[in-house]
């Protein structure tokens, strides 16, 4: 049996959709399972033996109709028995159309049902604490009636070499071994997904005021100016606990560093999803225009917790469309004061940190 899973999107989406591959492997241990993803997302798939081949959707496939057709024909040549399209956008629709796969599963969308043999309703509300991002992916497996216990947790695989390199990095930067280590998801993928920098400094101060911990900032080198704004806005006593220059050289090194941390706090995004896949506790601060019900995965109020402005000022969201919320996101962010959730983040920290390093 040959299976293709499609998820042409960002790191968090690719990581979460990998649960489709993981469960297919349990159900069909001898199947060939291939995964079509953007080239930039492959680091989160390294070491995952549930995936036989990673098929890369590259920039050239976007820019050139000829290159796109070559990719689609390559997929057709592979003669897949089953295709699961977790992306379900124009790029994947064209690939599905040309694929020749015997069975094709995706979400039910008006005007596109003819492309698939199985069209799954796009659920509007979560039924469990898994969150819609997980539940929707798992719904794509339902037509197969798999005779297995479904595992909903995305997984990251870190080699011993990578772990040792992260430990050495900690030692080289002289992190205090008796402390636990907190990763701060400092900046979102864009400004509209980034908690105001002065507010984030307040959050970091809250962590440092209440716990004797090492604090790491997750940011890209190109974001260093914004990272320094947060650093400089923190109290002097907080700055003493921040190891500002401890950064991974690439995504795999960040994963290894995160694996040595004890929890993560901050903006929703790839870093949070990777931390969860490493089974680290998480506290998410959602952007006002992002739907919490989708990305608040595994929320239990203990190991995983999150906050959204809608939790505190629901009147601001009455009858507002996603487009309107996105347009007003920066203004709404200013309404989202750290004081609103100070008690909640302190509870999370108390539940997941102690003075003694495990």
C-alpha cells in the first residue's frame, strides 16, 4: 500500500499533521508513507521513522508552472493507493486532481468535493481538549476505520548527539544547574502575532520575580533588535537570569535546546508546538485575531494553559469577523494587559516549577 499525506504549510501545521503519518504507520506497518511538505519545515520531521519519504514542495514549484507540473507528474508516477490532503488549498487541489490516487480524503469544501472520494466535515468547535488543530487532522482518518488506538500527540525526535550539544551549550553559557530553565517564545512569526514587547517584558519579570530560574529567549538573529527591547525593558534582577546570547544555530539545535528546558511561555507559534511535541508544559499568549479553540491544544489548566483577550474582554469580539480582528490586532493587543492573566501564569508556574532541579 502506498500513501501520500499532504501538508504544505508552516512548521506547526506540518508537525501537527505528522500525527496522520504516525497513526497510519500503526495501522499499516508495511505501507509506504510519504509526506509532501514545504522544504523549510523538514527539520521537525527528522528521525520520524513513520515517514518513508519526504517530498519537497519548493519555491520553484510556486514560481514555475513547468516545475509544478513536474512535481504533480512525479506524484502521479508514484501511483498512490491513498492520498490524505490536510492542506486543502489550490496548490494541493491541483496535485490531487492529477494524482491518480484510488482513494482521496480531505475536508469538505464547497465546489471541491468532486476531487475526493471522502469529504470530511470541517468541524467548527472542538469536542475535547485536544483542540481543533488536532481534532480536524484526526477526522481525516475516520473514513479508514483504523483498528488501532489513536495517538493524538505530535512527536519530535532528538538524537543523543543533539542532546549532548545542547547540554554543552548550557555549560558553555554557565547556566546554573540547580535552576530549572524557562524558554520564552519571545516573538511571533509576524507583528500581528507578537504580544507587545513592553508587555512581554512584564511577563518575563513576573517569572523571574517568583522563581529562581534560567531564562532563555527564542528569537531569530534578524529579530535581535526587538529581543533587545524586551531585554532592556526587564528589571535588572530579571536580566541577571536571562541568557540572551544562548541561541541555536538552526531549527534542529533549537529543538535540542528546548528539550533541555523545563517549560515554555509566550507567543503562539512553531516554538510552542515543538515544545508540546517534546512534552514540555506550555503557557500561550494568543494574538487577538487567532482562534484559541483551534490552537489551544491539549489544554488542561495544568501542564498546558493559555490566554486570549476574549477571555477577559469578550465585548470586544462581539460580531467581529476574523478579517476585522486581524485589521485591529495591534490596537486590541494594547487592551491585553499582563495584569489580566498574572494570577493564571503564576498558577501555571507554581504547578510546573519548583526550587529544586529534577
